[in-house]
């Protein structure tokens, strides 16, 4: 079997040996759109993360029988076209649940304590050394206990975020396409979630129902003291609207691990916004999560080859 991974740079240090029995795998760090067809033309199986497999691309790959998404979300694949061509598609759900939930609170705690900025003031500016008192702070310091966490999306990650929020002593409300009964979580509609939350955590997939969900109208409903955290997909936020909301004090702050295009263009409006933290799409990228990702992706392909498909999305 000819297996090709088109954008595996962030996974190259993981163990791919499980695929050797199937023929091994050719791995490219990244593949520009104009090279996808050339590199994939002889592949029986493709492994992709962000490379877009459109109908036009799939039309040009008659040998292709399997697509393994190296992620949970698979909006980069034209599923309808793959179905018509009888190309199997599998994804990797659940591999990064703990890692994404963990960074959600790393970002939130940074908004609450500004630990990085305070450390920079101490180590680089020597500001503490010049203080007449035993301590100082340059920002309000906030407790999470007693505040309300609003979770948008109650999949694996959203449920884990809700669990951790409760451990911090937070009240948890949630809005989800599929309402669920979860102990300690109150289901509400989206308007109520934006209005009542002290922290809004976006943990939803990007689809027609969530694209642009956070916009000028929804931001205007939030408390002026509220924080927004996005570890889902950049397209859930209308970025110019968030920029205005931050600059004008409509909300108190935001932290995002994703942007609408990645890497972000230098004129992305969020890059110059007030009171924002931006990390470079690292929520999924702990060593443990990346190891699980590759292991499950290999198991998916081996299972499909042996006639026992796993994690099929069509």
C-alpha cells in the first residue's frame, strides 16, 4: 500500500512504525495547494491535517481509497465527494481532550493573574527590585471561584472544561446543539450564555451553525467584565468585531489559540487588539496528545485495511 502524509511536520518526531507492515509512509512536512495532486497521485491512502482535499483534488486521484484525518475536525475534506467516490474517511476523536482543556485554563488564569507579564516586569524590567513594598501588581487579580463559566459545545472537550471549572468553584452553564444532562451544568440558550457568563469558553466545531457565532451582536450581550476563550476554530469569531469589542472595552479580555487563517496574516485585526492573549495553535500539541494522535491514526488505517474500520466519518 502506498501511504502519503501530506502535512506531518508537527508529528514527525512520533512513532509511525505501526504502518510499516502496510508499506510504510512517505511524510512531507507541508504541501502547498499546487503540489497536492502531484504528491498524492499514486497514493492508496492519504493522511492529512490541514491540507484541503476538495472535489477537484479528489477527482484527480483515482487510486485513492482512504483518507485519514490527523485531527478531530475534518472540514478540510469534501466528505460528499469522498462518499461518491467510495473513499473511506476516518478521523481521530478525543486524542487532545485533556490538553485542550488544560490550555483553556492556562489562558484563563493568565487573564486572571497576568503571570507572564508580571514575570517579565520582574525579570526584564527589574520592577520588583525598585519597589518599596514586598509586592506589587499592575493588573486586577481575579478569583474564579463563584464566577460563571459558559461552555459553548458539550463534546469531550467541553465536558472536560466544565468539570475543571466546577473544581475551581465556578458555576457552569452550557449551550450545545445537542442538549445533555450533566451533573452540575445548567443548559441554557446561547443568548443567556453570553449574557450571564463571566467567562465564555468556545469548545465547538466549525460548521454552518457556529461560523461567526461570536460577532458584534453576541459580544454586546456579554458583561463588560467578561472574558472570551477560544480553543476551537478561528472562524467561530468575527475577528474585526472582537477587535472593536476589546479596544472599546465591551468585554474585559480574550485569549485565543486559533485564528481565522493560520498562520495569521500580519494585518489580522486581533494582533493589535487590547487585552488579548494569542497562542499559536498549541492546545493540541502536548507530547502526550501528539503521540495518541499518531497511534490512533495508524490504528484507523490498519483497521480499515483489515476490514474493520474505526472512527469512520462517512
